[in-house]
């Protein structure tokens, strides 16, 4: 029986160090795939001695990947465990490895931004800035040291956690545990992505469908507003009561769509992009097409 090949702590440290450059070759087609593959190289060299196996592993890890650069570490850890078991003869195929990566990256991406960009970094920045404003040179130094200590500590610990958890996952391949985890992570990822559609995808149609003349009392009569304390108080009360600013109310196409189903068009646009990606249309082509549609739509007064 051949001796089991295992990744040493030195190997895993090499992967963790390289993962700090995850966004070094970011691209619009496969996002962080270049940085991910670069991080995996020390492990691939250790696990696979056959040049053809190494080429296959590199190709496997050049597939699409994108998440928050710091929370990619637990995904790396699980992937290292899967690759290690595969190199030792376990029934772990390319689809399983890519499925775990895709399934984990979505939910984790939604965690990274609020934790690091919106909480930890602003807090440390405020601490460093308060010292710097007082003329203390320790301000920027403290920010630099604390930020990198927290960042690196998190990345190393979560990579090791993922590595140990990944080994346990592969122990029950025959029972379908890996498939269940992949499916669950994928479902959670879809929920996160669906929530982001409403927040990040925005389309506004500008055409006016109809103009309605309001009756007196339904709008503010600006020529009768008194520029005094009492007049301003009355004006604020009118605004608060919901009175219109103009005697003509415009009904827009966007308003009608929002009254029907808010966010319908952004959702349909998202489905269209997903369908085009499924049909192997390049993401770069889709991005350029969206730019063109947006510019032309604005010029003709549609958007």
C-alpha cells in the first residue's frame, strides 16, 4: 500500500501566503481564478508528481471563482483537503471540488464585506486617525499592525479550520455528505444572490405616460406661501401631509411598473444575464452590451 501523501504545515502556510495575492490577476471573465490557482500551486506540486496530473489540477482551479478575498481562506482549506484525499485515491472528482468552491463562495462573500470593510477596518481606521490627529506617529503604525494581524490571523485560522473540516467531509463520500453540503451551500448562496439583486441592480424608465391636473388643496400654492415664521410652519405642515409640489402630477412608466411588481425589471435583467451565461456568452460581451443599451436608452429618453 502506497504511503499517504499529506500536506505539511509548511505547505499550507505557503498556500495561505499566496492567497494574500488572490486579486492579483482579477478579470471580468473568471474573476479571481488566476489568484486562486496561484495559491494552490504549492499544494498541487506536493500532491501530484505526474506532470499530466498537475496540468489537470491547474486547469481545474482556473475555473470561475469570486468571493471576498479574506473569506476565501476557509474555501481554500476545504479544497486542500479534497485535493489531498483525491491524490490519495478517494473518489473526489472535478465536479465535487468545483461544486464545493462555488457553493461556499456565495454565502461567505456576503459575510466578508460587513465584517471587514464596514466594521473592523473603519474601527481600526478611526482609532489610528484619532491618534494621528493628536500628532502621535503611532496612529498609522497601529492601524497597519492591527489590521494585518487581524487579517492574517483570520485567514490562517479559517484556512486550517476548513482543511480539518474538509477531511471529515471526504470520509463520508459514500453516504452523500459531500453532495448534501454542496447542495445546502448552493441553496444558501442563491438566497444571498437573490437578496443582492434588489440592492445592486437598478433600472429606471423615464417616459411620462400621463399628466393629471390636481385640484386645489392637493398641491402647494407657492405664490401664496408667506415668508414668515408662521408661513414656513404652514409650508412644513403641507409637505408633511403629502401635498404635491406641482399642480400637475406625472405618471411615469417606472411608477406603473413599481406599482405592479417592484423590482420586476431588474429581476428579469438578472435572469437574462444568467441565461446568456448558460448559453456560453462571454461576461465581457454582456457587460459591453449593457453599457451600449444604457447609453442608447438614455439618449432616446427611455432610461
